[in-house]
C-alpha cells in the first residue's frame, strides 16, 4: 500500500519567515492533495497537483510536485499567525483509478507561528 | 452553501450500544468516504463509496458498517461500539471526474466510547 512521509513532523517559525513542508511517497503519485486542519476541526482543501513539475499558488502558499511524481513540497512565504495548524498531504489511493476510492494521508506537520 | 454535514458533532456512548453517525452532502458528489483520525496514527480510511449501492472497505473497516442508498447520504454505523473506536471521525465527498477541487470534508464527529 502507498505510504506518505511528511517532514518535518512539527515546525516552529517566527512570524514573517518562510518555511517548507515536504511530502514523500513510496509510489508514483497520480494525484497529490494538500489540506490544512485547525486542531480538532475539519480539513480545508488547499490545492491539488497531478502533473510532474506542476506548481500551484494560492495567496502566500505554493505547492510543487516533482518531475518523478514522488515528492511534493508546500512553501509558505512571509508566514502569519493565520497559517498555524496541521498541514496534511494526501494521495489518490489508486486502486480503482480517478480518485474514486478516496485518499491516503501523511501523518501531518504541526506548524506553530511565533509572534 | 456547498458542504458536507455530519451529525452529531460530539457523542459519548457506552460499549455495545449501537449508534449511527450521519453524513450528508448537498453537492451531488459521486464519491464519499469515511475516515478516523487518531493521535500518532493520522487519518485512516474506514469505508468508501463510488456511487449509490457501491461501497468498499478501506484500511480499518472492522467494527463499522456503511450504506449508500441515496447519493447525498453516507451513514456510518457502529453495531457494537468498543472503547478502541473512540476517535475523531470525518466524512468526505468528491465530484469524481473533477478531482482538482479535491475532497470536501465535514467538520468531524468526536466519539467517546466508555
């Protein structure tokens, strides 16, 4: 089965600094999703990557999928307190194709922003 | 507002007392899934459904049942809950072909079995 390894597990960053979170897959990624979760709350969809070398941005968050489609990174520029939370990468389980069978997730990266 | 609605948000129950957690989506989505989230273990899939009357097991299906009789609803049933099913549960739905918009998650149900 596919496994997603996220690093680091936790991250404390001073407000205004940049940061990067990585997600590495044991198998080729056919769809890679990034979510944000506030503690104990639901997951908020950030973006989805499909093609090798693809890069997407939303506000100050940029996600990339490498050419080999086995690693993705999430980069936050000029971090703010609102960026604090748990960041999760998820991948299409790929058993039936097309994302029908849901996602498998990494264990998450806990991000704390220090004022 | 497009959303996935789970009920209840919080539930404390006793071992062996059957319960149902409801999940409803108003986006006409094809795909739906249930997950549980536990400290140190992350999010794990319980069951998923590709369409009405089509369901299959995820990674941790033991002790759970689901049904998909209507497109919008995907209830999670615990026939005889046990303390190891104490967890935070999430329901999610996806339009299917348009995977770019991702899965939409409900707000979660925090279940405690004593």
